């Protein structure tokens, strides 16, 4: 492999590799946000972080797919009649995880709670998007932080409601496969929402400090991608759980 | 070539007294301290609040392990940057230099250091420790099996050792190449200053580090007696050690996922000018494909282990048939992860073997693009073969045929890559140094491992062999004889660049022949056991299997002797080996163009790549010796940091 050792200005006309950022092209300019190390432009950093985020979302998508697969697999098998206990009767009882008899179907979870949580996560994503648009337009930092603050409120509300839903479920984890999978969905959603709330808190604090002024709106775009993904995955789980009892 | 005046090295930067912030006070000791403290607090709190409930002990173990992992990483500084980001206190350039190890000497190897070379070295040491642990357990297994009714280990302990041996080796082999070399070497190979996300890189190491005590803790929590596959319902019924085992995997998955993402992003976005995808060294391709496949496989591992913990600690019923679950759910999701994971292990070492073969045959990689296509084809097919592990379980017999075909199809791209390896060596003027010895051994072993795999992919043959020692011999030939020997070749090849020292070839050859003999005796013995019908994972057996078992155990002791010699050679060379020149193998890829030891950020002046990676012999008329190749002459050894091969260097000098 031959190399030359030169600064970038001498390299015009060369095949570019992945180093095409150094000439300032692309939609992004450096701004108030730390653009990266001393060798890194804002565009470069954005390019890297976007790819990282998409890959992580890809991994999380597989996690989601396997959750949904589990739901339909166990629902279809209905082993021992204990998907949701539809066949459990006094004459032919099933047994729960502690060996107690189950003589009637397991109650279906009220979809209202899950729908509210999905709506809250969608609203949170929408307000992150508003924050991004404000940053992109070059609005005052109060405006960017304001939208981010509203998004954070919805994220925290979603977390709180998800915890509340655990308290009001009509079943517990030991009540068969439907109950197990439903609670797994809830746990997974809660973990994602807490992560989202962490990121949302960062967005709000940093926006308040003016970190997204001066053309670094693309950092908010990354958070928006994540928020939209959380909203999508939450909604998918809600739809599956609500429609396929 | 144009030259530029080299700016001062980053290592020489004088940092202020507050550079690094919290990082200044954090190291492995604070990590251990915080980890033990938070683990203890979690144990006390969970014990006080949960112990009396139905699944109390499982929940207590889970909480304690989680407390240890979080505490350790808080103490190490893993979470410093995310928390500072959230609070809007970004790290300064001085902080980042401190985190990269500037002004810290060798203490940086015990800290949260973001320099990819430090992380690579940390991984190398961790992998060696894991192999030492796993190897010791293997020797205990083989010692138990030397006679038919041995009482060296009781059956419960034997099963626990078999399980932990399996998982330690799986973890170690997954990271044995992607950890040390995709971190240390790969960024330099592509002309990058570091990995794309240095902090994530350091995180991936310290997170996996924190998983190791969880795994070893299983011995003190009743042992996991379910085998490394931890099939339900065995795993659901196992002692609380199973919770620590599952927590190990969950933490490991986080590390591998982050590392895989980092590798892919680094190659996609950090390549030097002129380093097009078609000019990437083959090892880089192997690292990317392995990383991408890991990204596919690991979420399944996470899902299945999380479900198992909830089954055990909260009473869910994913894998409990009498409560509506299914053990086939476990097997499906586990093997959706499990078979791609084999290729996550295999592809990077195979790519390293191709890299080494090219260097020592002084020829370009034969069928470079075909080999890349082979890697991608293997990765793609490997996600469609998982049910061949379930041929005998009774799950979906109608699918046995299709899964047999997809499994057998994998042998085609595998064979093509083999052809590329042989083609690379074919008619080359091969310079047989220590790395090449291990390349030859890889070829021999991998043929045996691969061909026996075709037998096992065949449904009728698998009905006979399933669950017996033939399977054990097959996958040890593949993973130890193939992947691990490939990784050993990589260690021998890149050791001079990593440590600045040359390995002692004479001791290395003794180690090589001992290892080569040990592998054949050990695993031919196990093939023999398998043909006789001996089942896997049994502590005592019928005397008719004793001769084959004795052969295998003797082989294992020979193998252990070989590895001890190899380890001695490595440690001895690391301390007092001959100083390595910058490019002892006269190789062409970029990592050999930088001085040894490699400076922080690798290239003082950015390289611009103007040719393919394997231009051996270009421009030399037929019949003449390639100028830089002198097979009978030892390379001249000069002090580290200088260069002597006459090739242009990245810093503008010659070497």
C-alpha cells in the first residue's frame, strides 16, 4: 500500500475514502456545540453519530421483533391452555406459578393505559422535533429549551404512567404466558422511556445553556431520531398487546 | 510523495493540574471499591426487602450483580461523560487528552483510557486471562475423564465446570480478535487517528471486564449445571448461580453491541483519504462483517437471558410449559443468536489469516473481492440455519430439510474463503516465520472442523451424532483449532507492533509443535469417543470409552504444555524480547508504516492512500526477486521508534 504524507489541501482529486468532511461541504457547519476533537468537524461528528444511532436502533429493532415474536409464538402454542387461560374452568383448572388453581380466563389489561403511554411518547417526540426546528431556524435558546422542556415533561409523564400501570394491572407475572409477555412489554417500554428521559433532560439543560445555537441543530436531530424510534416501538407494542389478546 | 514538517507529538502536551476532572481520581481500584460497595448495598437492601418472597434469592442475586456492575463502572468513570453531557458540562480538549492517557505512563492501562491502543492492549490481557481460566477448567474436565469412574470431581461440580468453561471460552473467543486487534490495529490500518467513539470503546472494555466476576461468582452460588446453552427448563430450575450467569451475558451483550457499532462506524467514516472500500485490508472487512453479525445476534441473547431472569426472579412463564410457556421458545431464540455467534467468532481470525498469508507469501490476497463476498455470504446464511441445532428436539420436523440445505450451503462460501487462503499461498515465495506456522495449522484444523460440520448438518447423521463427543470434537476443531489458532497467528503477527518487541521464534516453534500435536491427540480422541457413542457432559462413563478418553486427556495435557510455553514466550518477549523494528515483516498495510511504539493518534500527518493494500512485487520484472523480500535474512533490528526498511512512513521519513 503506497501512501503520501501530506495535508488535505494537496489531496484534491484523489479518491476520497471517508474523509470527505474536511472541506466543509455538507449541510452542517460548526457552531457553539463542541464540534469534536481538534481534528473533527461538526459534519464529521454528525455523520458518525447518525450512523451509530441507526445501528443501535437496528439492534433495538431486532429486540422489538423478538418481543413481538415471543407474543405470537406463545399465543399460538397456548401451552397447557395458559396463554390467557381461556380454557381454564372450575372443572378443569389450570395452575399459576405458585401452584394455585386458575378457574377462569386471565383478565385482559385495560388498553387505556398503554394507549396513553404511547400518546405521551408520541407527543414527546413531536416536541423534540419542535425543538429541533427552533434550533434549525436559529431561534433564541429560550425557545429551543422551551420545546425541549415540554418534551421532557411528556417523557417523565410517560415514565410515571408506565410505573402506575404496573400497579393497576388485573394480573401478576405468575398468571400465564399472556401476563408474562404483557409485563415484559411494559418493562421493556419503561427501560426505553427512562433512557429517553435521560436524553431529554440533557436536551433541555443543554438547550437552556445555548448549546444548540449557531448551527448545531443537527445534534437535536439525533435526539429526535431516537425519540421518534421510542414512540414507534412503544406504539407497536401497544398495538400488539391491545389487538391480540 | 510530499513531506511536511511534523508537528510535536500529542504525548508531549503539558496538561494543567485539573485536566481530566474526575478521571484523575478514578482507576481500577476505585472501580473495584465502588463495585463491591454498591453490590453490597444492593445485597443488603434486596435481602431485607425481597428475600422472604417467592423468588427472593434469585432477585437478591440479580440485584447484587447489577449493583456490582453499575458500581464498578461508576468507579471506573464509564458514566462520567454521559452525565457531564446531560448536565451540559462538556469535556475540554485537555480533559480528552488526559482521558487518552497523556502524561499517565503505564497507569493508563488501569484507568478508563480512550486511546484505542490502550484499549486493545487491555483486551489482549483480558483475553489471555480468560483463556487461562477456561483452560484450567478444561484441564479439570479432562482430568476427571481420564478414568471411567473418577471421583476427582463430583457430578454437580463437574457440570458447573463444564458450563463455565463453555461460557468463558465463548466470551473469550468472541473478543479474542475483535477486542485486541480490531481496536489496536484496525484504526491504524485504515489511516484513522482513533476509533470513531473512543469513550464508547473504553466503555466496551470496562463493561465486559465487570462481567467476568459475575461469571466466576457462579461457583460460589451453587454452580450452573445446565451447560453453556443453559436450556430451559434446566436453567429455570438451576441454583441462584444461574442469575449471575444470565447477568454476565446481559452485560457482555452490551459490550459487544457497543464494540460492533464502533467498529462499523469507524470503518465507514474514519478512513484516510484514498482508502476506498476496495482498498481496505481484508482484516478490516472481516472485523466489519463480524461486528455487523454481532449486532444482529446479540439482541437475541439479551432477550432470551432477560426472559430467563424474569422467569426465575419474578415468576413469569416464558419457558415453563405448565404455565403457558415453551422450552422451544428458548431454543429458537437462543440459536437465532447461537449460530451467527459462531461466525462472529470465526470471521475476524479467518480474515487475519488471509492478511498474514498475503504478507508472508508476498502476494496479494487471492480473490480479494470473492473473499469479501464469502464473508458476507457466510454472515447472511448464518442467520438462516439456527434450527439445525434442534433437529433431534422434535420441533418442526418439516423444517429439518430446509435447514439442512441452508446449513450445507454455508460450506460453499466457507470453501471459497479456503480457496482464497490456499490461492494466496499458492506459488508464493513463502517466508515461513512463526505467524505462518499457525496459518498452516489453522488450515489443517479448519478443514477437519469444517468437513465434520457438514456431517452434522445432515439430518440422518445428526440423529446419530447429536449430543455425543463427536460434536464436541467438531466444534473444538473449529473454534480452537480454527478460530483460536487463527487468532494465535494474529498475535504472533502483530505482537511486534503492539509491544515493540519480537517474539522468540525458537521457543515459539516448540510451542507450535506442542500445540499442534496436542490438538490432534485431544480431539481425535474425542472423535473416537463420539464414534463409540459416548455422550457429552457426563462425569463418569462406561469403561468401553476409557482408552479414547485417556488418549484425549493425554492430548489435553500436551496441549496445555504448548499453551504454557506460548504464554511464557509472550510474557518473556513482552518484558525483555528483542526490540522490534517498525516493519519487521516488510508488510504493506498502514499499521506497519507508523513507528513503534505508535504515537497517540497514530499519524502525526494524515496519510493519503494511493494504491491497493497488497502491492507485493509490483513493477518487478518476471524472474527477479521482489526487492523488499529476503527470505533467508533476518530483518535488521533497530530501536523502537525508529525505522529502517526504506519504505516511506506516515511521518514523512523513511523506514
